[in-house]
C-alpha cells in the first residue's frame, strides 16, 4: 500500500462528510423559499391595500378642496349679483350660478363616493393585514422546525470542516495540491480505486506498466483520460 493512501482516503472521507452537510443545507432552501414567497405575496397585497387607502384619501381631499373652491366662487357670484343693475349681466351671472350649482352637485356626489372608497380601501387593508397575520402564524411551526434543522446542519458542517482541515495535515504536500486541484474539477471524487485494468471513474484502460505500479502501492497516478488519482484496492 502506498504510504500516503490512508491519509488521502481519510481526507476524501472528510470531504464527503462536508459535502453531505452542504447538500443537506442546500436541500432546505426550496422550503425556505416557498415560505418566503408566500409571506412576500401576502405583504404585497397589504402594501397595495395601504396604497389604495392613500390614493382614496388623496382623491377625497382633492375633491374636498375643489368643492370648497366652488362654494367660495358661488358666494362671490351671489354677492356680485346683488350689486348688478344691468339685465344682461344679471342674466349671465344667473346662468353661471346655475351651471356652477350643477357642477358643485356632481362634485359633492363624487365626494360622497370618495368617502365610500376610503372605507372600502380600509376594509380591504384590514383583510390583507389579517391574512398576513394568518400566514405568519401558519408558518411559525415550519420556520421554527427549519431553523432547528439548519442550526443542527450548520453545527455538523462546522465539525466536518474542522475535521477536514485536520485531515489535510497528514497528507503529503504535493499530493495534497494535486488532490485539491482535481476536487475543483467535475469529478465527484478526486481519488478512485482501479476497476480491474481501468480507471474507477471513467473506466478508461490504464497502461500495464502504470497499472502494476499502482497496484503494488508504489505510486498514486492520475488517470490519463479524466485526471483523477488512482490507487490499487486491497
């Protein structure tokens, strides 16, 4: 057996533990994302409802201001009418008063409707807030469970990373560099046992001379095809 084989296999086992913990952590993400999306959807509905209240109040205030302005103008016309002596000018003012009265009546009716719109917007906002509260309460247990699982996995990951760091201390420097470089590639593992006369990863045949050296434990060679490190299984 190659003198560095045990330390390399130990390191690879620690890397697999790290990977399992990272995958377990990643597996939580869809559930967290689903809960977040439901929460954000309820929050968007509430935000839209509150904006509707603001718009309705703004519209009501605008109408109230217009009505006050129309009433002031009507009062001015009435005062002018009291001082008018000419029949033509009086007739013109009367026509303006009648027209303004019609416009004012329409604006007052619209103002009443705007008050109803404010109440309706407030009702919808209250419903949206109630729905958001229901979503929060409904998710509380799931979020607590997810947080607990995440905390457990994070602790396992931290332990695995620490063990992995310790395992690197026992690996020959040059082999460790090759191992780390291979891990950054596409192969699931950096170290594979020979599979008969072939690479245990890509199953490409290994030349006889190199294969004999690997099997004897004289060397740990890289596969010429895929680049992983090869060793001879006991």
